[in-house]
């Protein structure tokens, strides 16, 4: 079998080669390439084939990491090393894998490390390692922002300026639209608004629609969260939003008394101190959707105690209890009169 002679041209120049296959290592002896390519093209065809034939299964992270960096350098050749160096590294790579398969890890690693010199790979990988935060990390960061915002005195005037952006979806009055795609947030406890904004912006609650508007870039830091939450809490509540069918209210009331009053209160008023939302007069369709997400484990910031309590609720129980809850009303002084419009959004003439 013919062999390629010494390279007489710089790497990258076209070269005429003999019409014989190139052998690289024992595993390449059966691989034949038609000698109609320039030398550089032929080399990388063989290189790709060799890398595809070898399927290493290293047990140690260091060895695996070094191998991945070497393979990347062999494919892209970022330092533009000569082809002799590439071929030498291929041989070293195969030798290291064979040693590793036989359990001779020290020699395998030493052999593999020689490729770093041949390919001029930096000892320290310049690629930054991105580690996804754990759920515990997200919760810890959310708690930190919540505590910061709760400790601040809200500037309601600044909160109004922030809320003008929110009003595009939640409407000027904070009632959202009748179909229930979004919640009524008017009159909601300040602590609840702060917690949900912090959870959404940090990824502790998945909400692709809200995430851009809850971000620090959009509304600012802890003080801004405190300000907009203070403004939302001051809005009057609409008690005429969507309700259920009203056909199973007796069952709904019984389930609410048995399951919900311990946290949400006798009248759905929630608990500001414990971050329990006000659900009285909330849109029925919104309640149903969120309830099912919580029950099915799709809302990551849900209270585990609530998840456990409602786990066995079927569709009839879900619709009955939430139809009942949507009909609970806040005190008269918190209710918006019929036809009320937010004066902050009415232009003065």
C-alpha cells in the first residue's frame, strides 16, 4: 500500500497525491478514499471517519473533558497547526483510548495530554461553564428579593407609572378581561404581588408572557416591585367578573369549608402576612386553570400543602369549589361601584 511522502507544500495549498488510500491507525486500514480530493479534503474525510468509529466511554470527568476539547480542536483546528501535528494527535488519541479501556488510566491521561501541546490548546478551557440554577437556588433568590421589597415603603405615584405598562393586559382597573386569561389583580395583597413578581422574574414560576414585564430591566429592582405592588393593592375590586354555572354550589361550599378556609379564610380574603392570595371575586376561568396547574404539579411556586390537599380533586369537585369561591365578595369599601373607571387613566380636559 502506498504512503504519502513528506509534505512539501504549506497546509491549505492544493496538492496532487498518488491514487492510493491513506491509512491512519489500525481501525482505518479498511477505509479507502478515492484520491480525487486535494490533500486537505482527504485528511478531514479520514479524520471524520476515525472520530465516528471511536466511541469512548471514559469514567472520569477529567478524561472525558480533555477528550471533548481535543476532538473540537481536531475538527476546527483553531490554532492552524500543521497536518503532521493533527495526524500525530489522532494517533495519540487512539492510543490513549486503548489504554483507558484496559484500565491504565494514568498513562492514558498522560498520552491524551500530549495532544494539548500538539494542537496548542490552552491548559484552561476559555469557554465559560454555565450551570443551570437548581429549584432551591431559584427559591432562595426569590426569597431574598421578596424580603427586600417587603421592607421598603411603597411609592404609589411611581407604582402608577410602572403600572401603565401593566394596564395593557391587566386593564387600567386591574380587572383584566372577562374571559379570564389573566387574573383580576385589583386589591390583591401587596405581599402576594411582590412574591409573584419575584418568582416570575427569577424563573421560580414559569410565565413566558409575564417574564419580560416582570424583569428588572423592565420595571427595576426591589423598590419598583414594592411600588407597583402598593399601587395594585389600592385598586378597587370588581365583583361582577366571570362565574361558573352555579349548579353545584352546595358541594362547592362544603369543599371550600373543608379544604380552603384554613389558608384562604372564611370569605376568601387570603392572608397578607403568609402570602396567601385573595381569591374572593376572582375570575372563575382563571381560578380553574391555576387550580389544575397546581394540582398537576405545573406551578413550581405552589404551596406544597395546597398541592397535597387538592391532589384527589376530580373535575366536578374543581368546578364546584371554584364556582363557589368566585362568588365570595370583599367588604363593601373595597368593591368598585358599577361603571367605575380608574381616574388615573382618565385624561383631564
